[in-house]
């Protein structure tokens, strides 16, 4: 089973700006992650989302985004919008978006990363075994 990395884990070596003056690789990754979170909060078809930076078998370094669509009819649009935002902000990191009904949170409101990843793994496996099933 995969375990989520803290979001402060270093970036994929091909992250744009990785050698920018005054920023180490970790800072570039965090800047991209921060920009991505901000953009995801602005999506009209997504009510809420959680980002999990993890290492998946066969894929390696992966960003998994669980999102709650505004309405069930907007799941496909939400998936496309989330993945487009990932491509703009962290293009070198493989990203996978999964629609969920709710995001499990702790008493402080933070996503429970382990519980969420356990919930998402079966869907991730299905999507990766049959990419046509997740295409819109």
C-alpha cells in the first residue's frame, strides 16, 4: 500500500524553474503546489479538494487530487479542470484526479491523508488498468 508524502517533499527533477535563483528544488515545488491549491479553489465546478503527494507502484512520484464536484453532472468537467490546473502548475509531476462524495477531515479540518488514500486506491487501480474508462 502507498502512503502519502507530506506536501513539502521535494519536486520532480524536471520541475520548471527548479534552478531559479534564491529557490531550491523544494521551494519551487512548494511554490507550484501553493499556486495549484489557489487555482483549484477558484474552479467553478469543484466544491472542495485535497492534494496527496505520494509514491505509487509502477508510477512513482504522483500527485493525487480528490475533489468534490459541485454537482454529480460536473464530475467530468471537474476532472478535466483539475488536471489542467495540475499541468499548468506542476507539469513534470504525474497527476491523477478522482471525484469523491466527501473528503474525510480531522477535527481541525485538515484532510485525513491516510484515510483518503485508502479510499482512493481502488478507483486509482481501476483507472490505471482501464484508462478509457476514465476518459471523458
